[in-house]
C-alpha cells in the first residue's frame, strides 16, 4: 500500500467507525467535506485530493465496513461522471462492489467474534464443526468479493474496465447471499434485534446487491459480451487484459 | 478483518511470448477431443511431457545446474495456466514438476538431486505421491507403512492407495513410519522410492468412468540405500504438509472444467438462448475472480511468503466452481438440440469425474476446517 493510501485509510477508518450507521448528512456532512473526501478523485490542481482508483477502493470499502449511512461513494463518483451516464452507472457499480466487500468482512468479523464468545452445550459455538464449516464458506465468499473489488480497481487504473466491473459486481452480489445468510444464522435471535449491530451491515448488503445492477442484469451483460466475443476469444481475452 | 489481501500481480513482460509458445505447442501436439481435454492434469501423455521438456517449459524455476531454466515463479505460472486452459495432456509430469522436483531441490541430498531433477526437467522422469493408505485418508497422521533400518539400508513394508499415476511414474515420494512404536505425527519420514525397486508392486484401480488413473502400491521388503531418505529422519510430517500448500494453490484447482465452460460458450453462440448467456456471464465472473485470487497466491509464493490460508480458500472456491459447472450446464442446456452433442459429451464426462475434485488434495470438509482454524475458530 502506498503512503498516501495508508494515510487515507488511517483518516477514514476511525471517522467512519464513529459516524457509522447513524450518520446524517445534516449533522456530519461538513466533516467529510472538511477532510476533502468528496473530492477524493478530483485532481489536486482543481482543489481535489488527487486520488486514484485504488484510493477510491480503500475509501469505498471502509464506508461499507462501517455501514456508513452517508452515501459518500456516490458523492465522490458524482464529481467524476455525470449522473445518468453509462460511466456513472459503471462507477457506482464499482463503488457498491467495494462497499459489499467491506460490509462482508465486517459481518464476518462480527460473526467470528460472536461464536467465540457465545456458549451453548458448555462450550463456545465456534467449537462446533457445523458452525466452523459455514463460517469457512462465508470467509471464502468475503475473500472473493474483496479480490473482485481489487481487480476492478486495478482495471480502472489500466483504463477500460467494462468487463472487470461487470464481473466484479456480479461476483460480489453472489457473495451477499451466503454472507448474510450465515451471519444471521450463527448469531441466532440476537442478530435479529434492532439493537445489535448486524442489521446495519446485512440490510445494506441486500440493498447494494440490487443497486446498479443485480445478478440478472450483470450476468446478462457479461454473458452477452463473452458469447459475442466467441469461445475461442475468452481465455486469450482474459489474459490479454492483464499482460 | 480482511481474510484475503490481494495485491497487484506483476505479470512478467515475457508473458505474451510464453503464452504464444504454449498455445502453438498445444495446437501442434495437444488433444483434439474436447472430452480428453477435460480434467487434463490427470491425463498422462509422456510424449507431450517430453515436448514440454525440450521446449524448456518444465523445471522452469530450477537452477540450471540441475537442468532447470532459472525463470521466475510467475513465468512458470503463466505457462501452467495456459496449459490447463488449453486442456493439454499434462498428467504424466504434473506432480513431478509441481511438487516432487521442488521438494527434492529443497530437501534432497546431492545424490537424489542429481539422480532425478535433471530428468524431470527433460520430461523423462515422472513422480507420484504416496500419502493415502487403506486406513489413512483424511486422518493422514495414522499412516502405517513402515521403514526399518537394516545396516545402512532402509527396508519398506506396507501399502499406499489412490496413488495417481503410479503406473507411469519412475519414483514415489512416500510418507512412512520410520520409528517403530511412534504415534501420530511423530516418527514419520519421507522416502524416495524408485518404482522399479524389487518388492514394489503397482495394481491398477479402475475409476467409475472405466479409466485407469490411480493405483494401489504394495511394498514387500523393499530395500533402499541410506540416501533414499528425503530430508530429515522423523521430520516427515512437517515436510509433507509443507508440500500440501504447494499442492493446493495452483490454477489446476479451478480450471479442471474450463473446457466445458468454453464449449458452453460455443454452444451459446448458435443456440441464442438468453438463459445460456446468463449462465455464461455468471461462470465468466467466477473464472475471472478465481484467476485473480490464484495468481495473487502465486505472487505471494514467489516473494517467499506462505499464504497458506489464502491458498486453501482458492482450493475450496475453485473446487466448488469446477464441480458446479457440469451441474449448471446440465440444468441449462436443451439436450434435444442436435448441435448440443459436443457440450453434452464433455458435460456428461465431467459430471462423473467432478466428485473427485473436492476429494483429491484434501476433502472439502478438511479444507474448510483449515480455513476455520485460520479464522481463529477451534
Ligand atoms: C482422483 C483422486 C486422486 C487421488 N490421488 C492421490 C494420490 O496421488 N496420492 C495420495 O496419497 N492420495 C490420493 N488421493 C486420495 C485422497 O487424498 C483421499 O481420498 C482424501 O484424503 C480423503 O481420504 P478418504 O478417501 O480415505 O476419505 P475419508 O477420510 O474416509 O473421508 C470420507 C468423508 O468423510 C469426511 N471426513 C473425514 N474426516 C472428517 C472430519 N474429521 N470431519 C468432517 N468430515 C470428515 C471427508 O471429508 C469425506 O467427505 C486421491 C483421491 C482421488 C479421489
């Protein structure tokens, strides 16, 4: 990680944790503005932060991790692409992908912490193999969503990221299913309460899965892209995008 | 919590040339039949392996002194993902090039290295893995095959099972109990056993498709010289499990059904069925993600890190993916169409072999148990 990106993370992480799921634009918007976060992607010459797509990934992911109730990613993207355009839609799909990745990691951390604490049958739930196996599956899905988000950011850095954003949003969407199901299952009834901090993550996850292209939308688009290119172009095309 | 930290993979500048080289070689000497291209890293073709050796594509990262080519780990990764994506018949040399050669170079004495490594790099010596026994599957620490000292020699007695490619291999690296009365992980050692040593018997096991890919191997007073001991006496458990992380992380853990995905795309080109396009999209997204994850693990290995947890996750996700493809294709394609013959042949073949994907190299349950431990459970 670059030094500026580490600085950015060290600034955003505690702030988003503090604001979290209760943040409101009226009360907290000014603090985000003060730190220059909405101008993250604008060039320094224009008074922006001059961040790149990996920086954006860091901020979007942390916004998801802390279920930040202000749609900071949308504010950031609005400054680089006009609303209603194809580019705006794709960049917001990337933002939601990164938010999903962050929120899945947070829900996983919450779940692992909980099953190591909660005792039933005289031992922590985390000792039961059935619980371990479902959380392992969840961890793999969270890992896949995170890698997909990174891959999309890297592609944006390289230039055309149409294929990667489609693939990444679709993969992250699919991870939401296992992630939210397992997180709620291992928490039992407590996770179903308004008081406990799981629902700010899982309810956002369900929302982000359908925003800016649900599974059907992206699988159709990506599938059409691949079929139109033809079977013999798939692998050479995939490797040429990173070589 | 972030369980899988990906970094940009620095793909080597030589990658495009290497890909061209592999593609040309596979086009000239590979398999034409799509069914034979499925699950290709279990398909032995010694002539093809020899061609790869002649082209300098085996033992790529090994020292020149031992017949290697001193290329980078990622250059090797490029070559193996190309071979797998093309369904090349790489089964004969796969294990030797992936793990036996590196293990010999890391732990072997000079005699073992000189005897085997250059021949592996030429594509002329093949290896098999002797871990499983009739009473010892997931619970590997229960192995009972023994090695007993006799003068300066070792004498091996016992049996291995499910040994892939034992019938085409020149040597086995076996995990055996070298200390009488020892228990579990203690007292185990690894030995390099030439398959033509008197007392070694290989008996074929026919799999459910009727193919002969794995075997039983019996050891009846097999006498080996002192230098057949690989690494340290009694350190076999540690050595063999370190080998597993090499074994688990490669692109072969998600590409075994790639040929079926490609045939699905080819079929979708003419079938004009929106449901097929959607399935293609979903499977393409997964392939793209898995490639990123697998390459990221390779990049970490290349830097000398041991991303054991990440490697295990790639195996679990990859196996689930390559196992799901034939099921999803079966459910989606209209089998009444006469132009579905090729995709059908590959699909129905893979339906039968895919149960093995989440068994070989550690079962799904064992792999998930390792991930759970990595998460801090237990
Ligand atoms: C195609 C193929 C090739 C192979 N090649 C080789 C080879 O070259 N060399 C070699 O040494 N071996 C090889 N194997 C063997 C392979 O490593 C074993 O099949 C595997 O380790 C499982 O052992 P097992 O078959 O005895 O099943 P078992 O260990 O008996 O397991 C049966 C089932 O029970 C589950 N189970 C077992 N223990 C637990 C537990 N503690 N908790 C929860 N569930 C559990 C397993 O996950 C599995 O689902 C190969 C296997 C296959 C299918």
